[in-house]
C-alpha cells in the first residue's frame, strides 16, 4: 500500500504562483510514475503532469510552459510549481503514484487539495 498526502493548495490571484507538494509513503517500487491530476465538478479528471522514475516528464497541454513537476525520489516527494495561474486552473489537484512490481501496476491517489485562482 502507498499513502499520499498533498499540501500547498489555496487561493491565489490570476498571474500568481503556488507550489504543491505530495509526500508518499509505503511500498513504492523502483519502476514508478509520480504526478498530478486535477478535476473540476462535472468533468473528468485530467492530466496535469507526471514524471517517471527514469526522469521522463509529461505535461497536459493546458499547463505546458507554466507548470513544472519535480521529484525527490530519495524522500518520495513530488512537487508541482504552478506559475502564471489562470482562473481555469481552479480545480482539486490530486497526487498520483503508479508503481510496478513484476508485471503488475498499482495505482494510488491522494485525497486532493483545492486550488482556486481568482480573476
């Protein structure tokens, strides 16, 4: 099992910045992907950013150039630096870890942290 705890959400004005943090604990195997997704009511959860244990990064189209994902694998931490925030970035942001043992992937989610961007 893996437990995830997010922090750093809040209210910010458009154009501002926030940094989200996610602390992961439990059985995270060497082959893993850590990242962030977001969701607004009535819509599907969407990709924000992910980073594999080998360093490969993937961003959602709407955040490219504004958000930066990073991780400290020694501490099982993943971060999301969000700059130039827009009202449409308002959502609940979820930390996600996928980890593989043998051929089986397991998928874990945090409880979510609210990010609200005012215009």
